[in-house]
């Protein structure tokens, strides 16, 4: 009954075609694209570096789509070797780390040589900068909701099955958090960690979840120079440099001089970042496309395309989560309890299941207009979905029947409740 009450029927103001839509979402015309993007391009403040990265992602994404779609229909088998661009990227990254090492060595020299004098001040300053810029290996954040193999054997079995199907090994740790995202990375040198954001996991179908796992393990299978240990930590050091050298907003007279002094080194740092982007973007985006092909291989082409659709409505996931969390926070209780967080994931999943196909299609068209992507390093999402649809349909090699789905839900009941309580207690940023 509610769905009938939400329906709206009207003529298109632009072409006159009858429009049938759901008033909970943007009403638009599929015939002429009237009101398809009422907000217009994303006007959030972006720096020059971010804008250049997004333009590069769009350009490379379009080129790679054509290359991979014509790769005999099996792009996942074309594992790239070490390219000249990759070697040069490693060289640049090592030079970045060399600067950090030089600062550390210089700091030691000043401290030892100027012991007891002014030289120690300069030495301690250089050592402090070097320590800040040092390569940092990943570590689990404090308070992370980890799930062990003994507590979730079915989840680890599913993850291992997906990994084996893609020719790689599983993970050592699984972490659940409240972000509408998922990722894989290394802890230290060898340990692997999989992070599953419950706002995304809970709105996916069982096969879409397998496709999500396939995409993440596809990164281990095909590699990604940009997120490797050497280049990835160099990006971290450069980001720290860029932060240190950021111009002071609304500067006074003296601060204006400082901004001028920072200009040249900041320009050099930006240039090195863009050089690394230029050297790694093609390989990084190729890795994303191949990870999508891996998602189709284990979860099915249909499930992988459905995953892309959910990524396109990620903004709706965030908005619904924000609304549900804050509604529970406003119930009036002085102290948030587990009861206040009950039903959070069910409400989120119910809303996302009610999103009509017309809204998914509108989001696809908006994505094509704006070049929507998960971030500035990913190919635009609509291009990723287009590649999946242009490749030969692939059946699932890993499946989740009702029994397995039920066991997974039982295993994750406690950590699901813990993450929900944490979100309601701490709130969600709009």
C-alpha cells in the first residue's frame, strides 16, 4: 500500500512524455533526461591536485575500457608484468624515501657534531621531520572490531573459497566497521587483513557479497603498484609533506611571506605526486578493472553488475544510515543502549531494496555525466559496469545457499550489534 502512495505520474515539462516515478526519489524523464541531475556537478571543494587526478582517472578509464573489452573476452588472464612505468615509479618512490633517510642521517650528524650546542636544535628538528615522514606499515586501528577464525568459521571458509578460486591465499584477520566500503591490505609485511564495511555488506545480496569478496581478492591476484609497500608508503610521505607545506588561510603579513616561501617546495611536491600518478594510474585502473572481472568470475556477471549499482547509490546508503542513526539517538534516552541500535541494519537493507530501477538508471546516467568514481584513483563506476556487461556472461564459481547465508548471519550477529551500537552512540557525520 505504501508503494502505491509513493507513486507519481506526470507529463515531462520538457518533452511531454508521461513520467512514472517514486516521489521518495528524484522524478526525471528517461526519454529526454529532464531533471536527471538536478544538483548538477559535484561542487564540493576540491584542490587542484584532486581535480587533476579525477581528470586523469576519467581519461585512462575510457582508454582501458576499450582495451580490456577487446582482450579476447578474458581480461582477467592478462596479468601485466613489470612495466617501464612501474620500474620508474619504484625509482621515484625510493628517491622519496631517500630524502627521508638523508634527513634522518643529517639530524644524527648535527646532534652528534653539535652536542651541547645550537647544532643539537637543528639536529633534533631534522630527526623529528624524518620520523614524521618515515614509511609507515599498516596496523589495526585501536578498537577495531576483529572477527577471529574460531568465532566465524563459515565467514573465513567463504573468504578462503573465494581466494582459492582466484589463485591466491586468504586473509589473517577480518575487520568489521561502519563505513559503506570494503578493502584488503597488508598488516606489516606478510599478514593480510580484509575490512568489511557493514553498511555496504548488509545491503548486498548473498551473491553480490561474494562478488565484493572477489573484487577485493582480485587486487591480490593482479597487484597494484600504487598500493604496494614501496610506492604506497612514498605516497604517504608525500601527503605529509604536502600537509606541512599547505598555505596558511587568511594570512597576516608575516604569514604571507611564509606562504611565498612554501610555494616552490609545495610546487615540487605536487609535481612528484603527479609524476607518480602518471606512472601508476594506468596500472592501478587496470587492476580495478581486472578485480571487477574477478568479481564476475566468482560471484557471476549479474552479481558483479549489481555490486556496481549499489556503489552508484552509495550516497543513498550514507544518507539513510545518517537518518536511521540520528533517529535512534533522538529517542530521548540519556544513555544509548543496545536496544536503541536494534534493527539498524534491517532498516538500511529494507530501504535499499525499495530503490526502484528508475533510480538506479538515473544514477548510471549521472555517473556518466559526472565521471563518478569511488575516489580519484578508481575508473569511473559507470565504465566499470559497462565493461562487465560487454564481457561474455560468467556464471558464479562460488555460491551461497540459504543454509550458508543463515550460518553467516548467525556468526556475525554479535559484531553486527556491536558496530551498530557504536554508530548510534557516536553518531554519523552527514
